C-alpha cells in the first residue's frame, strides 16, 4: 500500500521498522501487565495507561529511527546506497535493540524483586558492584538470560535485513 504512494525506500523501511518496534514495546508492556497486574484492577481502567505508554513508546521509537532518516538525506549514507550501509544500519538497530531489551529485562526483574520499576535508585547498586553482581548471579540465571537476549537480537537483526530486502524487491524498477 505504501509503495503505491511512491515514498522513498528509506521511509518505507523506517515505517516497517516502526511497526516492528511498536510490537516489541507493546508485547513488553502487555507481558509486564499480565505478570504484575494489580489485584482488583479492571482492563477498562488500564486502557488509558496503555495508550499513554504507547505515546511514550512512539516518542522513543522516533528518537531511535530518526538518525536513519536524517542520515539518508545524504544519499551516500542511505541504507539503500550500498550493502555496507545496510550492514551498518542493521547493526545500529541491533545494538539499539540490545540496549532496549536489556533494560526491559532489568525492569522486569526489578518489578519482580522490588515491586517497582527501574529508576535512579538502581544506581545505588553501582556503589559495590561485586556484591550486586554476586546477588544477581545467585538470584537469576544470567547466562541463559544473556544468551536469550543475544539470540533474540540476532533474530531481530535478521528481520531488519529481511524487511530491507523486501523493500528493495518491491521497489526495484519502479523509479522509487
């Protein structure tokens, strides 16, 4: 549908990435809600909070994706200019996704352990990192969690590349 509008390839790719990131953020928000839903709270009462969270997520996603759009104003920096650029941009997205999912996991762990979201008080754990790491090592299966995180990020990078290839295949020969 967007291809009919003859938007630039980069914008088509960024729109698809926007959808992927909205899904990632929404799944995290729903998993957190299902795991830690306050007792006696109705779903109708939670909808305004979910929409507020969606607005917040869209703001962060736009910050994540804006470097791709801004850099693409210079054609040589576009993800569609060369294979090297595609690799750079997909690795950028993979690194950002790693950080995002890491903080999602840390937030999920903080909610399960302290019943509060990760905040500035988490910096207190840096005062004595040895004790903090030992506590994390004893409380959580860190190796499996990090392995799962790395596998998920590589799968998402693969998806980012596949979406890129899909956009190229749909727009080739159409003068876009």
